[in-house]
């Protein structure tokens, strides 16, 4: 399962798995062409909010999302993307 966003003709994804009440964030993949545009960050925020809003126990395996959470220990997260991204399941 994954969340996805297409920007400038490129697909970025965040892969996850659900097992019972556990929500595993596995991998974030963003093409080089979208690097530095806040796409990975927007996907991470969306995925973390999705887990919380649906009452899942979130388990993070993705190194990018782990680092993102460590940089925001207070839980305050906002995307620095300059795009109005629509993220799809």
C-alpha cells in the first residue's frame, strides 16, 4: 500500500503496510527531479497524520521519516513545499 503524489510529471510515493492495529511506514521514494521541493516532507507529514487520525500504532522503518520525527520531537510539523500537493491512497 502507498500514498502517492505526482508533480511535474514525476511520481513520489510513501509505502506502508497495515497489520491489525499496527501501521508500518516502510519507505519514501522521491525522484531526483523533485528533490529539495518538500515532497518527501509532505508525504511524511501526511502519513504520520493518517496513522494518528485512524488510531493506529505507528511503527517507522523508513529512515527519512525516522529522521523527520527526530527533527520535530514536539510534533509540530508543517510542509515547506511550495506546491498545493494532493496526496492519494
